[in-house]
């Protein structure tokens, strides 16, 4: 195949050289006459046709294979892109579903937190009421104790005052004979007790 290609390429080059020489001679002649030379155009067209023929003959099959392979490659890439698009659309749908689920869970958690906060507020109010009641009871008990202590203190003060007043009254009304008699009664009682 390479030998054939080399032979055809050599023939093509020789033909082009011959055509080029002929074209040069025709050009010199046409310059002299200043008239267009259509033979030069025909030689160039013939050279181009030979070149295209050689290219089609030798490059036709590889070009077809290249174009077929390229078409297959593009088809595979298109199928892979289509599959990737389907996968990404499925992943997108999953993510949207997940986001919807997360949003619903978020709303549910917010509602639960609000309910929990309301219940905790009610419990705190109940605890505060109970604490206030305990404080009220303790204050009442403390006030009752203070009143009782003040009453006892007043009774002691009243008793002291009564003793002091009675003592002053007895002293002012006591005669020396009464004093002797009281002392002797006291001594007698103490002697009996021992």
C-alpha cells in the first residue's frame, strides 16, 4: 500500500511539475499577447482534480473510518451525557425531597419546641406559685412565732413590773415587825425542807 501511495504521489508531483512548466510557458506567451490563456486554467484544474483523486483514493477509507469512529465517539459521549443528566436529575429530585423532608422536620421541631416551652412555662408558673405559697406560710409561721415571743416577752416584762410594783408596795406598807415575822417563816420553811 505504501509503495502504491509513493508511486501515485510521485506521478502526481511529476504531473504538477509538467503542468507548472507548461503553465509558465503559456504565461510567457500570454504576457506577450496580453490575452487570457485558458489552457493555463485547464492545466491547474487538471492538477487539482488529480490531487483530489489521489487524496480520495488513499485517504477515503481512513477518512471514512475516522468519521465513523468520531461519530461513534460523539454518540457514546452523548449517551454518557444523557445518562449523567438523568443521574443528576434523579439526585436533584432526591435532594429536593430531602430538603422538603428537612423543612417539614424543622417545622415539626419548632412546634415541639414551642409546645415544650409552653409546658415548661406552665410548670415554672406552678413552681413559682408553690414557692410563693411556701414563703407565705413560712412568713405567717414566722410572724406567729414573733407574736408569741413578743407576747412571752411582754408577759415577762409584765411579771417583772408586777413583782417590782408589789415589792415597792410591800416595802412601803411593811413594818419592822412584819419583816421579822417573814424572815422567821422563811427560815422555818427552809429548815423543814432540808
